[in-house]
């Protein structure tokens, strides 16, 4: 009965974490290029009910598991729907690539959020204010900056001619599921993800850019609500199992009375 209490408690704790992850997904349903989290669970170590001896038959002795735990919370990098913004500094990545951003500590971070703008110094920055990598600056007097599908930033020079001011690099990651989410729609490479490899976007390459569009969140609200209701029911069943085990333990304790 004590084992039943432990198993039920582990199930309740795992489902609390699962609901937390689902609630986080729902909170970011309108976040640009947000990627939903997929939770996976695993059962814990098994303990034999009887001591191993020398049985007559070859069947293994019965064993009881020690409950469940949240094994992994991996990001699902399937593409989200595209939203037309008409902004010439907005780009959506088509394919499995990422855009490079200079993180808060100067490190290279990756993102699928292509909502860029110019800061007061004319530098192209991410929506969170971090610089685009490689760094691109629009000099004073240059007008109508825009990105092209092959990742070049062009602007109208004071002499009336269009000039190329910079080039976007798209980073390809061997295992995107191994990336570490650091907030602000940014990810950091880890040993599990592998080192990002820069590549130039454009027709005929591994990845393309769609100018004037942004990638929306890939969270399916209806699917997430179904998973949340299921997690709530599992939590309730574990709580009922714990209550039943507690009642049985109470009966056993009162046998002497």
C-alpha cells in the first residue's frame, strides 16, 4: 500500500509538470515562431515482489514498478502557418534553418522569429532588441531598406541607386531537438544539437526566405486543450488511487481496535 501511495504521487507530480508545459504552450499561441513542447514519460525502476530463488519453472518473479517521471520535454520544430505582414524587414524561414542573433551575453543564439527592425543607430535588430548576425547597418541617408529572398539587405542610396548593405546567413543544425530554449524566441546550441552550420539562403539551396511574412506559432489550440483535459483526468485517477491506498492503510492500522 505504501508503494501504491508512492506510485500515485509520482503520477500526480508528472501530470502537474505536463499541465505546466501545456499551459506554457497555450500562453504562447500568438508568439511569433514559437515551437510547442512535446512531453515524454518513462516508468521507473522495477522491484521484484518475491526474492529470486531457484524456481521450478523458468518464469520470472513478479515485479512492481516505482512510478513514472517526465523523461523529456522536447521542442517540436514543425513549421507554423505563415502570416503576411507586408514589412520588408520581416522574413520567414522556409525549411529547417535558423537565423543568427547575438545573445545577451554576446554569444550566438538561433531563432525562427524573423521580425527585424532598425534601432536608433541603423542596426538591424531582432524584435527583442538583439543584433542580427552577421551584423548589418543601414547608414544615415539610405532609405527604404528591405530584404531580398536570397537574404541580402538592400537600400536606396543618396544617389538614387540601390546598394547591397549586408547578407543574412541561415544556420542549419544537425539535431534541432537538442537546442536549449533561453527565452525571447532564442535557442542556444548544445552538444546534443551539434554545431550550427552557416549557409546562404536562396533558390536552389537548402533553405529559403520569404520576405514580408512571419512564421506563426505551431501550437494547435484544440489539440493542446484535449491533452490538457486528458492530463487532468489522469491526475484525478492517480489521486483516487492514492486515496484508496490511504483508506486501505487506515483499515490495516485499525485491525487491533
